[in-house]
């Protein structure tokens, strides 16, 4: 078995809402837990959340760049708008959780 066989890919476009909801639940439940291992899990979930949002931001910028270089059709504009709305929503939800 190669190490690459252990990689996991999450499609943030189609699975992002559920993925971020799960991470939010972990953070919310464990960030103030009395047990250190649960607080560590909440911090880890927050880190994954932040990394995933950074990846999403990068793909959003790629979509913007591609649209500017191409025809910038209504479909492109809709995709970018949808991505911007999702990112803003996920950022807002993370902010509501406070600091772990």
C-alpha cells in the first residue's frame, strides 16, 4: 500500500456544505469541553476548516481569473457569485463559533 492510497479528497463544490457542517459541530461541541483531548480535536477541526476555506478561496480566484481571460459569460458570473456566497457563509459560521 502506498501512502497516496490513504489520501482523501473532498469536493467542496458538491460536498462542502455537509463537510463544513460536520466540522462546525465538532468545534461547537468540543471547544469548551473539560477534557484536553476533546479541545485538541476541536482545534484540529478548526484547522481543517481553515485549510479547506483557503483551498476554496484559491479555486474561487482561479475561477475569477479564468472568467476574466475568457468570455466571462453569465454562467461564469453565476458560478463565481455562488462560490462567493458559499465562502462568505462559511466564514460567517466559523466566526460565530468564536475561538477554540
